[in-house]
C-alpha cells in the first residue's frame, strides 16, 4: 500500500493525457485479470441494458474497466495536485441550481452515485462551494487514513457514515453535503426499490436527511472529458416535492435520480460493485444466477 500511494504521489505530476493513457492500459489489463469483478460488471450491465447483445455488454464492460484504471491516477490528482491546476481542468454545468438554493437560504444535499471520478469530483466542487462529505470507511487502514486526511484537507469536513450527528448538524447549519447512497448495505435502514433493471436494497436515510435539514436535493456527478481535456461537474435541477414522506416512494425517487445520471454517463459508473447482492424475500442474488458471462 505504501508503494501504491507513493506511485500515485509521483504520478500526480504527469500531464492529464498521459495519466489517462496509462490508466486506460491498467484498466484493460484488469479487465482480463479480474475475472470475478468482470463477471459482476457484465451481470450488472446486462440487467441495466437488457437490449444489449454480447458485443455491447463486452464493450461497455471494457470501457468501465478503462475508467477504473484512470481513476487510480485521478485519486493522486485529487489529493496532491495544486488547486490552480485542478481549476484549469474543471468546467461547471448547472451551478445556477446551487446559486439559487444559496440565495434562498436552503441547505444543499448533493445526491451522487459511485462514479469512478468520485474523489476528484468532490474535491473539484469544493473549490467553488464549501462542502462536507459522508463516506464509508475503506477496509485497508492505511488507505483509509490517507483518504480521511486528504478529504478533510480539501473539504470542510469528511465524516464516516457512522457519525450521523456531526454531519447532520452541519447540514442543518447550511453546509452543503455530498452523499452517495448507491451501495448495498444489506437491510440496514433500507427498502427494496427498482434500480438499473433490478431490485436494490436502498437506504432510506437520503429522504430523512433532506427532511430533517429542510434541504434541497440536487443530483450531481463528475464527468471525465475525452482526450484528457479535463472534467465537467454536472449539477442537475433539484428533486421537486422531495421528500414526500412515504418511505418506498422517496427511496424510489432517489434511485431514479441516480439512474438518470448513470444512463447519461454509463462508461464512468462503478459497475463492479455487487449492488444487487441482497434481494427481497430471500431471493438469490443476481450474482448467484447463471454461469460466466
């Protein structure tokens, strides 16, 4: 892990097109080497795009792994690149939705998904908007330490998702909060709702946070531009009439908002996560069905 982090620190100085080229090569190698995650990726894509033939599934799977490889370099870029360099690489799309919420004195809940440019996107946005993030702890203690340190360095705060009271206090006091609930947390405060062609265990906390803080919920995702030309931060219009106070409907609305972002930028979504591992009524997970893809 020390060697990996040292490599990222050195690579952060490379030109962006070189990072993308090297990362793409690593991603293509991972596609062939990581058979288990390739299978998960292809099963997720088949479910989300039932009209795709085998060639289309393979093409999007390979693109997702290329994106994953590039994201390794982007982690170093996010943590160690000078802010002036990052600002030159960044363009904003939809920032007027944030400005409107600020004028009206509304707390802002930024709803996002696990795109591969996750860390970089949050740190880029923090250059324009005071921001806190909520995250799930990494399994590796050393990596988790670095992740926590550099997120706290560039954001106002970065809290593990267990420290609810702290980040909710800040959200109520008007600090914009970055939140990505699109992972399978089993049945912990979750309901099963449709997502990307299947049924996904979906956290109910997004709606509760928005209601408790009186926050406007703005979907947001980072988009890597082709040819090493930089990044676009896409902020979509707020979710109207959210939350409505009905648990299943609010959870479905969250999934629909994330789906919209995924279908707009599928090559850069993290398809490798076992999002459909837990299923309602004890049904087998998506990953237990069928053979190799």
